[in-house]
C-alpha cells in the first residue's frame, strides 16, 4: 500500500552552505557553493522566517494565513512557488523523496 504524503507536511532545513541574515526588514541569503546572493522582500522574508521556525510548510502556511489578508488558495500557491524556487537554488532542503511541490 502506497502512502501519499502531502508536500505541505515535509520538513525543511537550511543546507550548511547557506547563510541567512535579516537586514533592514528583509532576509538576505547567500549560497556559498555558487556564491549567489538573494534578497527576499518583506512578505518573502516573513515566509522564510516562518518556514524555518516551524520546520514544515503546513504550519508556516497556517501562521501566514493569520498574518496576511489573502485567500488560502492564493497563499498556498505563493508559498509553493517560493519553496520550489528556494529548493531549486539550493537555499532550502527537503527530503530527497520530494524535489518539487508541483
């Protein structure tokens, strides 16, 4: 019997090669492997903070729903896109069984 796992329940981690720092209300990320620099705006920064604090996407999404005046479907799509991009850029890691949320 195959168990279906919701991508929103997956645990996220910051790879050892990534530095994250809050500067002026925004989060700056540096991937030391490719020396790429990334900056998240205020909304992206709050998403990042909650993803890291909560450890999984579902809990962070529930917190974000309390913070932003947005419908749940839109927020889930935005969070999915951000997480996918961060994983693709090597800034977040999730279990190897799930490389992308979409």
